[in-house]
C-alpha cells in the first residue's frame, strides 16, 4: 500500500511540474518599448500583453497621446516604489479633449501570479479593484504583500541607474507617502519597436527633438498658464 502511495505521489509531482514551472517563469515582454525622459535620466520599459492586455492597451494609448509628458513622479519610497502621478492633475501642460477622454477611463483589475520585484510596473488604484486609471508604480524592491492585489503590466528594460538616482533624492513624509522634495518631471516620452530596423541615429535625433519640444511646451505654459 505504501508503495502505491509513493508511486501516486511521484506521478502527481511529475504532472504538476510543468504547471509549476510555467507559473514561476517570467512572462514574455512584447516588442514595444516606452521611454520616459526625466530631469534625472531616462527610464525605458516594456509591456506584458499576455498578463494584462486591457491595462497595456490603456497605458500604451496614454503614451501615444503624449499624456505622460510634463507629468511627474509624486512618490519615491526607497526600496519600495517610485510612483507616477495620475495624468489628470499631475501634468503641468493642459490636456486636449482626446487626452482628457482617455485619461478619465479606468481599467478592470487584471491581477496575476507575476511577482512584485524591482523593475516591475504595477498599476495604482483605490479600494475598488477596478479603479486603476493612469497612475502606476515602478518597484524599487521586492514587495510580496502587493502580489495578486495590484495589476502588473510591464517591466523596466533600461534605466535602473536612473531609479537609483531617484532613490537618493531628498524626501519628505506626507501621510502614508514618501515624496521627493523637488519635482521629478517626465519631460517627454517616446516609444519604438525593438524589432524595428530604425537606426540608432534616427532614434537619437528623435530624442533630441522631443527634449527640445518639452522645453518649448514648458516655456509656453509658464507664459500662458502661470
């Protein structure tokens, strides 16, 4: 009888092993990359479309519309998270109608088995699990208490040195939040496909033009919306 039990246990473990392995493997990033150009350096990230398709679609559309330009990181808690503000109220530049319409949308909570570790992108939300809008956190350390509670939709692919810089900035405590003393601005953003044949020279030109555009936007904002 004991021998039969042992055989059953071995067979069960053998059958469950592929499932356990699949759950522990990191999901595959899509081909799109987004770059946030901040006043402390660039942060690049990719999406997990197979993990949170609705969230990815929503955030990517906000990026394409330029909604994160002139927004900021309102929270930097060393070893925990750097959180991007909601674009409604977080930007210094005014929003057009199309941006405002998309920014007001919320997405269903797409909770998964993916772990909250450094570099992961995770949606912010209120108590309602389906209240995520445009604010999201970049994990600065492991946070297992967030697992399956917040929607993970991507991961940082370049710019960990920028995150380290943000962690070293002076902060102040406001309620439950640890916030930077000086504003960490997302000057501009752009996106590209990693499988694209676009050359590095063209990408460099695009970055310079976006940086110049962000300066011009801020100049007009200060003039017209003091």
